[in-house]
């Protein structure tokens, strides 16, 4: 089966940092890692919840010091994503996670953006950047960072909200989202991953987001499921991530097939692929196997990723045409 053409809408660029690259960048920057070798690092990739992952995620980021480091990480992702069938990506970067380590906004943004500027030319993948804010840090700090991003004309299309969800509700970030909206930015937020379903409602009603990252806890509230279906709010679902962080008991019990069947705008994404066991194609592969999804269902998921993206109308049409061509040959392969 040829790779399913799709868009990736829920991807943290720092979560694409593979163990090999961590060691390479550590050597380049003269940083001593607390792991003797790759095996010892890989052994830490057993998570019990979101926080246990975040602890390792932030520790590993310490090897990112220069623009070249951010650029190399971004290039490695795009190469792998292109092979996975990704034709358009809207990736998140966490500026605060670097600022707290003394790495400037310019270093992290310019490093990533320099590669995104040539992503279509070099990898055939159109791209856009979303600045995500850490909800477990203060809203005031987030507002200051957004102001700095706007002042430096950072090439971002929108803002997001990520990190430890429980106890850090969307309602804390209303002024930040108002500021971003006034600047003409698109709005997305993680909600309903580990946190309760009413965080999804808050993100919609108070932050006025265009899209929800995760959103699987909507299953706890039938009225909310109905609303998400009626308004076709895109939910960027990350199956392997949900399994690895134990946000679901098992892949077999994942709500994605039900949400798809109920007509919600759900897409498949890899979140932090270096940590959760795979890229978009790996996520599609386990879904297909587990739920016996047919080509039309796979194309529906990929189509949702394209229509749920912020790509220009012509780019969406181009990708939907590619998807249609993919679906046509499925019966003949
Ligand atoms: Zn995420």
C-alpha cells in the first residue's frame, strides 16, 4: 500500500528528538548526558502518565543550544515525515522550554523556521509554525513571550497550549488568547487529554480556539460529542501517544473509531513521535490493524487532517486531489 497522503496537525518539534540525535548534539555541544549509552536512554521511555514523560522530554531538550541544533532536529523530522506520507505539517515549538534554559527566542525560532522556509522545496512538505505555551507556567510569562514573538515578527501562524494539563485549565489563559486573536493568529489548545471534558468546552467557549489538540475525553459528555460533530471542530488525535501515556487503557479501547463513525472531524497525528513509538504512518498502521479500517475510512481520517489544517485553499485542494488519487488505486494494488 502506498503511503496515505495527509497533513500532520499535532506535532511538537522537540518531541521528534531521537536518541541518536540527542547523543550527537550532546557531543557537539560538550554536554555530559546522564545516560551511558543509547540503551540506557531508551530504557527510560516507559511512562506512567503525562508528567513522567514531560520530565524526560524537558531533560533531553537540554542538548538543543544553537540554531544549527534546532535546524538539524527540524530537518530530521521533515525527512521522516515525508517518508510517512505527510504532505503538510503545522508544528508546535515550545519557546518557554528553551528560554528557561537560557536559549534565546531567536535561536529556537530562527533555527526551526530556517528549515520550514524550504520544507516544500526540499521535502515536498508545506509547513507552518505554531508557538505553544506551557500551561504549568504563569499566564503573565506566556503573554510576555507572545509579545516578544510578535515584536520580532516571528513567522508563526498561531498559538497553542500544552504541557501538564490537570489543574491548569484553559480559563487561566483567556488574556493570552485575546492577545493572539487581536494579532490575527490562529488558535489551538490541548484539552481533554488527561484533563476533564469541560476543559474542551472552556477552550472552545473562553479561548475561542479553531481546533482542539487531543480532545478524547469528550467521550465523557454526549452533549459535547454532539456539539463537536455539529460544528465540525477538528480534534487532532494521537493514538500511540494516548496509549504510551496511559490516557487510554489500550489501543483496543481507543475512542477514535467511535468518533469517526459519529462523524466528528478527527485526524491522526504523532504528537511526540520519538517518545511514543512512531510517526504518522506508524499510527495509521496500528489503527488499521487493530480496527480493520478500510481505505475509505483511512482516507476520511487523512481528509479531515487536510480540511482541519490552516493551509491555503489551493493547497488543500491539491492535497485532497492527491488523496482521491490514492483512494482510487487502493482497489487495484
Ligand atoms: Zn501534544
